C-alpha cells in the first residue's frame, strides 16, 4: 500500500495490487484472517497516512508523542477494512478458484465503496488513486468509477495469490500459469482500453466551449493565515498575482484557493471593496474561498466554508457552501468537543455543512454563451458522488479550491491530487484545482495534468504564482455517470449469485478449518 501510493521515497503504482494479494493470501491460509488482515492494513495505512502526524504536530500543537498515534489511529480504522476483507474472503475458500477471485474482486469494490460513505467517509489510499500517475491505467474509471477500477486491481492481486499458492509444494496441482495469464489479461484490458480512450482523446479534446481560466496560488503560511494583522498583505498578494495574470493571459475568470480571504467578505467593507473593484476594473470574474455566516438565529450563527463568485462588474454572482466537512479540521464530532481537539479546527472554528446549490454561471465574451462551474471545496473532490452531483446539476467544468498547507512538504498534497483527478476521468470534465501552497493544477477529462511546478521534485509546493489554461466546457456524460447509482446494487447481486451455491448446497465451512493449500485438481 505504501509504495503503491504517493510517498516520500518511490511511487510504484502497480505495486499496490500486492496489498489485496496479501490480504487474500491471509484469507486463504491463516486461521485468524481478521486479526492478521487488520494488522497488515494498519501497518500499510499508518505509513501511508504519516502526514496526519505532521499536521497535528505543526498546527494542532500536539507534541510528537501524541501526534504520532494520530496517524496510527487513522491507520487502525483503514486497516479494519482490510481485516474485514480478509475475514469475508476467508468464507470464499470452498468456491472454485475463478469464482472465488471474482467474488473477492466484487467484495473489494463493495468495501471500498462502503469506506467512502460509512460514517463521514474516508476514501483515501484507494487502489485506483495509486494508478493516477499513469493516465493509461485509470481510463476504466470512466466506465466503472474509481471504486470499480479498484475492484479490478484487487482481482489481479487475488489471481497472483492463486498463482503463488498453485506453485507452492503443498499445492495438489502445480499449475500457476492460468492465473498469471488471467492477471496479465486484466492488466492488458486496462492498458488496451486506456490506450484506445487516450488515442480518441486527440479528436475529442476540442469539444466544448473554450474557457480560459487562471488559478492563483498565493502561498500564505498556515501559521499566519488567520492572523488579522496579515489580512491586508494577503489581499495585496492575491491582487498582485491576479493583476499580473490578467495583464499577460487575459483569462475569462480567476480562481483563488479555499479560504484565500481569511475574513468575512460579507462584513469587511474595506477589504471586500478592494476585491469588487479589482473584478470591475479588470472586467474579470473572480471565484475565491473564505469563511461566511448563514442566517443568524437566536443563539446560533452557522459558519460556512464558502466559495464566493463575483462577476465582471464586481457584483455577487453566486456562491457555494461546502457540504462535506472534514472531521476534526472543520468540525468536531459529537462527544469530542474538548479543548484538546478544538486546537485542530482551522480558522474561525466549527463550520456547518452547506445546502446543495446550482452550478455557478460564468458569462463568456465573443458570443460564446456561458459556462457552468461546479465547485468542490478541498476534501470534497475525493468523493465520486459529489462530483457526479455537480455534473447532474449541469456543471460543465469542475472547480476544486483547496488548502493543503497543513501538511507541509509531505505526501498528502500529492495523494490529494491523485484522488481528485479521478473525478475528471469519471465525469468527462476538466478539473481546475486552485490551492494555497500546492499542488495547483489543471486536469483534462483523461486525467492528464498541467501543474504549477513539478510534482516529482516538489517545485510546485510553497511557491506563489499562477497557472492559465484554456479548458473546455463539456456537456456529455460517461457510462459511469449513468451506471453510478446502480453499480453497488449490481455488484452485490452478482456477489450473491456467486455465493448462492454455497448456501444452497450447504457447503459453507468453518474458515479456520481446511486452510487453502493451493488449487485443487480440476479448478
């Protein structure tokens, strides 16, 4: 899991299939699959999520003896899903090999999908996201989504495990070749489909209305971001960068990051007027993040993490309030509202989820009509259903504004980008991603990146600058868009169909007995 995801050492995407392969081996051979699977997942996830400790130490004020266990605790949670997979896959032992592998792949898909919504949802360190550096391998997300692609990769891992067990001396029939060929065949299908889709992209890239967008990366340090003494300098910095961008690139709109303006735009007339005047004088619409309050009620003033949108005359043209908040970063779960955890909350304290709103309308000059912008704030871009909701509402371009300054130069910004870019492939939309300290990027509908700086050497992190590209406002839909509401149910029904003979014939057995020594003759 660690080397197959973005990490500080070397990222080898296909190595991530060894994680489900290891869990599947535990399921077939270990008398205590849940415990061993949990430990395996805990170790891999804790290593992959090490950056949690960096954030709570540097900005939450936790000493290292308390900060390090935070990554381990989250790793324990992610590891639980690995243990659950091993436990349930152990029940598949009586099945013939091919059906067993198919059932395990479906099981992996369903568990990864469930991890994306259970509780508050935490779809991090997915198998599909590990393949994001290789666009050819993620095109399948346009059909099955990221979770479905993870299921295919898990199936490859299970086949490799079957091959390994078939080659062992304890195997009744030492014939690993069919399983190796099947795993290679699945990989070949991914490469073939990806290659065809990327080849066709050359003819489809010009479809849609051209829209020039500029992303501004302000690089405001997290430790001063919310200090009122730095509000004016923050505004000045963003206006200066934006002025340079307008003069050189003449974009149709400017995009600033999440909470780029660390004050109440609704109240601070002096600073707010500066932003309105800039939009009006440059005739350039401006989308930016900042805190906001909702309708005041007796004893309650809800706070929102908002994307404000000003038109070319500096008037309010729309807004979006973040719907899916980050636990411990933007709100404290019930029962955990103690001073210890309160230090983790960003900015002004606990936020309230916003209500769904329609896409933002961006009028275009030269008779091009308008483009519909679907906003996703920070963490929201890792959830497939939220991006689909925006497209279902009419969004033609996805806008992701974020602030990953919390995580310094760790692997978190890269992992976040790798998860987010899958939304572009799933929905056949351009994704424009503006961040405070990186990684600021454009992602085309095929998952190909144009970044501010280089991801590989970290030159795009903690620098200020801007990035302009002409994207396309697209209106078509992928097969995944149509299948998305039904895929979990279809996978579950197919899994039940595969398992039905076990129940009908009474063949289910105690998973602690008859541990799998390898394929039986005739499998």
